[in-house]
C-alpha cells in the first residue's frame, strides 16, 4: 500500500511539472511594440532611441574616492554602507527590500507582495557549469525570501532574460501560484509547469486587485542562447522597465537600461514618480566602454534620469556584495562614484542607499 502511495504521489508531481503554461499577450491601442519590420533583423526588437548618445554629465576626475560612509573588510569587495540616510518626506506605503543585484521584494500600500528580477545564486545551467570550468568569478547569493514569503507572492516581474535577471530554477522554486509578468517573447524561456504568464508590450497595463502595473520602455538588449553558426536569439525577446501605481502613489523599476530619452517619455506619460529603483553599475569596460554605457547607466546617468523622472527618492542597485561585478572596478565602485557625483551635481533627488537584505518603508 505504501509503495502504491509513493507511485501515485510521484505521478502527481510529474503531471504537475508537465502542465502547460498559460500565456496571454497584453497590448492596447497606446502600446508600443518596437519591432524591425524588414531587413535581416525583421522580427527582432529594437530600442526607441538608437544611435550615438549625448550624456549630460560624465565623471572624469577622482570618480572613486574613499569614504568613511563605506565600511569594508580589507578589500572593496566586502563592504557595508554605514552613512546616515537622507530624510525622505513621502508617504507612499511601499516597502522595498533589496535582495541583491537587481532583485527586489516589494510590498504595496494595500498589501500585495511582488518580486522584481529574482535571482537566487549565479547562473542557470548550462552556463553555470561553463562558468565554473572557465574559472570565473563567483557571486555571493543574495538575500532570498523565506519559503513562507514566497508563498505570499502575488506577482513576479522580469525585466529581461539575461542570466543575472532571469533564472529558471528560481521560477520553479517560486512556483506557479503567482502571476508572472514579462516583456514580449519571454514566455517561451520559462520551464513548463502550469505557470500563468502575461507578456506585455511597452505602455501596456494590467491589474492585480487595485494595483496597476505598467510595462515601460528600457534602453537595453536581449540575448540568452548562442550556438555559433547555428542559432542566436539576439533581441528576439523584448526588455522592460516596470511602473507600479496604487492609491495615487508610484514605484518605478528601471530594469537594465542605458540613458536615453525614454526616461523623459515615461515622465511625460505618467507624471512625477515617487520611488525610483535605478541601476548604477556595469557601465565600465576597458575596451568596449562605449557599448557598456550605451546599455547601462553610469551613476551620473542614473542621477540625471531620476531628475528627469522627478523621482522623490532614488534607491540605487547593481553594486554590492551579491553583485556579479560586471564591468566595474569592484563590487562597490559604482556606489563610490554615485556618492561622489551626487555631491558634485548638487543632486536634488534624495538617495536612500540599502545594503543587501535591508528594507525601507517609504
């Protein structure tokens, strides 16, 4: 009898794992779908504002000065921010917890629980194995939510499919109870398991209770698979930022993005933003610095974008002890540059700087 029960349970688990996903596409009359319609890139996505960029501000001298605001153990790879936080005079009801790198857990004013770009450890297989064999850098795991917290998640939002923002193993652990909101084309990267997935065009919106979630443009790119001379998926799937709106209050998650006019477009469409979660890292590269900055904001780019969005507070991300250190001098170099440039630019947007695992109620 016991063996029969084990067989029934195993069969049920296998059946659950093989359940087809439910996918719907959300795109309204005001939505934007930035597809190439002809040429060799037909059917692939593109940014709204391609071409050479004019950056309002660029740090050129002494961009990474040491500061007592950052307490580090021996090296700049293991640091904690210990500065006094700037007072923030807003009352939105959003609670923001930074899990590390680009991952956030959000509690909305009315009690919904959301995840942005949750990635627990390093990379999905097989890239993880290849990375280990190549002797690459190892990322410290972020501050992953507890099982009980995962059970309360209402929605998971992914900005794009790069490995440091989208991990299939984590999706399987989170499970198929939440709703998954993703850019166009991303659903076919999901594992099979009865997941409820909504693909959203730019400026499309959806509701969870009385929470409105807007998919908004980002200035980035998309790629995940490369088999030389056989297959590549460059820009096959779209990339997004996200805007939450509830009780007249807003929270913006920029996703990976470079600086472009899309920030001004978002402000024009939605008005002033209360809370802005802005990337500040992965902009530096000795040989390909122009390209890295094209698709990632420098700290001063993020500050200018926050000003254009009229953010009432900016929370930076991408640096830290759980970062991938992609394109930066050290895990906290981008934060050093942010502190420097915020002072030099006399930046009016208040900063609130978190260490991984910390949260703030705004």
